[in-house]
């Protein structure tokens, strides 16, 4: 996963951090989906290293899924199918839960 940033006022170009060994999980204690770097990554502008955690609420995760659903038609269908074919069972479970099905 790559995180990029650019200055809001003084734009000196794009800086990026490459996150490795990502871990993804539902965090029941905060009701968020967490994406965490499993290995320290360098700071954007120093030699310091940090562990990064990205936390999405259900509403934010829903917005991501909405954007992907809206824009996935512009992705090559074979490339998309290859990337998501392993996720079909999870997508079906998500659809069922979003429809109010299941315990």
C-alpha cells in the first residue's frame, strides 16, 4: 500500500510512503476496519520510521465500496475479475449482511 501526500499551500511535489506487510482486520472495540503496516516505514520527510494505521468507520468503508462499484466499469474486466475472484464469497457475505440477512 502506498500513501502519498502533497503540500496544500506550498506544493513541492508528491511525497510517498510505501507500507509493507499490511494487516487488515475488523476492530470490534472501535467499530472500525483497520489497515496496519506490519513493518516500520520511513517518515515522509525525515529518516525516522513509523508504524502506520488507517482506520475506517463503517460509513467510510461503505463510501469506498460505493466508489469502487461506481468506477469499476472503467477497469479492464479480466483484470478486475482476476483480482476479485477470490473475494466473491466475502462479497456475498457482505451483501447478505447489508441486506439484513444472517445472525
